[in-house]
C-alpha cells in the first residue's frame, strides 16, 4: 500500500516482463552492497554525510533492495537504492567510471530485483534534473504524474527503452 496525502493505493507490477541483466563492460561485476559499504555510500550519497543518514542507510542495506557494481580492484563504483516508501533513487557512479553505461546497468539490476518480488518500480525525479529524467526514460521509465516540483515515474521496460 502507498499512502499519498491520505489516499491509499495498492501498487501492482503491471509490467510482468522478463528483465535480463545488461552486460557490463570488461572488468566490472554486479554486486549487492552490504553493511561494509555503508560508510562509502554515506560519503558519496548526495543527501548523506551524517550519523543520521548512516543509520538510515543501515536500514536500507539490511532490509531493502539495493544494487551495485564493483570494478576489478574490488572498489564499489556504482550503486542505487530502494527507499522505505518503495521508490528507487540515489543512483551514483564514481566520476572516473562514468560514460561506460554503468548507470543503466545498475538501474536495470535494481529494477529487476524489485520486479521479481512482483512489485512495480517507481521513482521521483526533481523537476529540473533533466539528466536524471533522460536516463530514466531511456531505461524504461514513463512520467505518470507531475506535482510539487517532482515527476512521479513508473518503470515499464518495453516502453521507451533503448540500448
């Protein structure tokens, strides 16, 4: 159930499609972040860098879906998280590993995990964050609602998805 301004909605996965893993560039592997990665994620997360956010991340890492990518040297170079209210976000790719398709790969990995649970995948995008909007649309999200400075997007992999 999702509660928005006192209204409750039952969310169902309406895109019952097989989602395969995107191939990673050579030297990279899919990875699921663990408690050992919390300090790094807290430092790199746009809204992190405090004890409170570190505790919040502990909860996310323990109980919710998350996806990551490691480089051959063992460094976590990309991640995205599911939030307690059921949306995905906090996509991050280390600057020196950008422009290699890792953002699309980590997004598809997280989306796949959530869809395998039979749940839909949603995200909020702050209006004006055109880079995030473009990436999410390219990866299969559709804008379904706009309000109060955000775009509410639903993931349906066939719609708009390009390689």
